[in-house]
C-alpha cells in the first residue's frame, strides 16, 4: 500500500470518527434531561400492595371495573407519575412494544427508522421548554416507576416526553391518505335540547394507531396537589389528556384539524388539555389558558362548562385562536374549521373536499337536532355508534364517512350537570359504557352502565372484520397477478359486509384484469353509487370505469 493511499485511508477514518463524535454530541445536546428528584422522593422505596380488591401504591390505586382498567392517582406530580407506571408496568410495556411494531410496519428499513428517530429528536429538541416543571416531574416519575425494555432506542425520559407529542405528529399528517381515514366527531347539548336540561357531551376518538390503544384504555382520576381533580380516558403512562372532565364541571375533548409541518416545536395539545382541566373552573378560565398556550399543530377543542351552562368550539392553530359560539342549544365538531379567517384557508377547503369531516358533521347534526328535547347519555351513545351517512343511508359497515366506522380508539359521554363520565369498553365504541362519578370515584354505578352495541352479539362486527381481511388479501392477490383469487375474495367480502363500496371496487379491478370489461364497468358504477368516502377514491373509480368502458 502506497503512502498516499495510507494517508487517504487514515484521513477518511479520522473524518468518520469526527462525524460520529459530532453526531453523538449533537444527539446528546438535543436529548431532554429529566428534572432533579423532588425533596421528598420516599415513594421510590415503596412497593405496590394488594388489598381490598385493589393494588395500592401510596395514596394511588389500580383496579378493574366492569372490565375496564381504572386508576386513581393522588399526590405530587412526581408521585402520580411514579405510581401510574409502577401500578401498570405490563400495560406500559405492551403499549410501547405494539406502538413500535406499528411504526416498524410503516418504516421497515433500520436506517430509515434511525433517521426518523434522529429527526424527531432534532425537531423536539426544545420540547422541555414548552412543558411545565410539574409535567416534567410527572414524566420523570413515570420513567422511574417502570423498567425500560428498549434502552437501544435512547434515553427513556426523552422518549417518554416525546411520546406525548405523538398525537400532534399525527395531526401534521392529517392530509396524508394513510391518516385521513381517521376522524374524530363530538357534540355538546344543553337546555331545551336535552332531557331535564342537562349538559351532555359525547365524542369518538378515531385515532388509527396500533390496536393496543383501543384494547388497553385506562380510566384515570387525577387528584393533583393544588389543582382541580379530573377524570380522563387515556393509556398507561400518559400524563396528558385528550378526553376529560374535571370536578368543577369543565369538559375538554380534542379533534385534529388540517395542519402543516411546524417550524419548531411547542406544547403538545394533550399537555395543554391537562392544564385546562387542572386549572379551569369555567369557560373564561379555560379560554384564557388556551390563548396563552403555544401549540405546534392545529386542533379543534370542544369545551363545556357547568357554570356557564353551554359548550363552545375553539379553533386553534399555532398562530390563531377563534371561538365558535353555538347557534342554539347544541354544537357539533368534526375536523374542519368554520370560523372567519380559518374557514376559507386553502388547506381547510382542500380537506373538506377530499376527506370525511363534512359528512360526519352533517350526520351528527341530523342526529342531535332529531333528538331535540330527549338527548341523554343513552341517546348520546346511539349517536356515537351511528353507522349511516347523512340522510340516514346505510352504505355498509366500516364506511369512513360515518360516525362509527369501527375504528374509534375510544369514546366517552359526559354529563357535566351530574358529574358522570362514561367510558366505552372495547372494541371501539361498541362495548358497554361504564359510568364513573367525578365527585366520588370509588362509588360504583352498575345501574348507570349503558349496554353494548348489538352488533357484537349478532356477529356483524366480526363479519365486518372478516370482510376487511378479505379485501386486504384481495388487493395483495391483485399485486401478485392473481386476479381470479382477488375476485373470489371480493365476493366473500360482499357476503360478509353487503353494500360496501370497497367490495365492488375490488371486484371491478379483478374483472378488468380478467378482460371482463362489461362486468368490470358495472362493478365500478356500483362502487361509485355506494358513495366512496374520499375524493381520491372517487377519482380512481372514475378512471377505472373509463378504462373498462374503453376496453369493451
């Protein structure tokens, strides 16, 4: 080897080492550091103990009620964080494991995963600056209460802090076809619209993440030191809120809205919602907290207040906040903006044209107005489980333009007047709705339980799942050139879930591959008549229909 070659190799090695050291140094500088331990960290010496049908740790406990995991957290932020994970380590491990498996399914290449991890760490490198000391202390407690089973993924505290922004990251992708299938819908009703003039709200949380988010939901009562106690429906280890109600009669639910990639990080919406429930006793206090919050994605907030006797919708972006007041005694929220300055935004208009928000908004409005004077918790549950398009047309199960497409991660109903919070048992919003009293969380209310959706016992839900599997296998067969197999699977999907447009779409594509153009055209016409959920699907169907007609 020549001297010149040796110099080149040595130089390359030095550059590589220098680059690695620089990258390692940057990653460390971007990694959030946990706050110091509190003066009283004696909870670290305690172990969970079983008694009275519960598992206790300090003043916090965990149990199951009618099949739902139920947790009461009380104490300092650090103590609540530590107790939440020490009481639910198995649930936390399962949640992270399945969440990571979902991400790896979308990004199977290791180098891309590493790049994605580095990008998230870089984008959220200032996340700690936008969350309170109390919240950081609670997250510190969470990571100390549960062993880290994925140390290869980097610092545990930094990872847990970033997990609280996962919901926001999905908002950024709301225009992505893979994500736009999701769509939360909520409503509020009061006064003459409800039975007895009660304040009633209901919401579907349609976040299509890993199935564990639907299966392992947790009802939590948090009693923070110096704050207002509140109930939320969340997951093990989660300190933020997406659906909740406090003891002062303020409720918060958050829906995603058309958003764009932000220039910098800010406060995750789940952290802001937590602050609202912990501090707000009325609408004005809640709105002021929202005005002061710096967020990095757009979202829609349905806020209710027992003191004020109504609900409003807050439309918040990183730069703007508008409040949509009700027109009457009901209000509905889906995923699009409706206030001046945001309604005509190009991104909002495009989302309205291409996705399902307008359809779900229209159908929920029909249901709420049609039940005026009789809305109660049972009727609210019926609204959330509704499987019809606007006008009452049924177009098969799993239609994304309906309220209930069998994709809800969770669902809640709240009676702000009585302080009762109903949490749906899995799957989706189909299981029983279990009642909890925000004023007396230990009191069980089996007489207030709302029964499961009949589609579970009838087998209709399982048949719909089977039909979806047939469709997935059918599209895979098409890619492999097995058109006859795809046709057979399309027919099986139609038997299991009659009238669903995606069955006819697969049938038409298979027939087109088999050179049966007349039959393919008929199938595509049927699919279009069955009202596809997304504009992109309509455009594709029209293109395939044109191909079939030209091939006759």
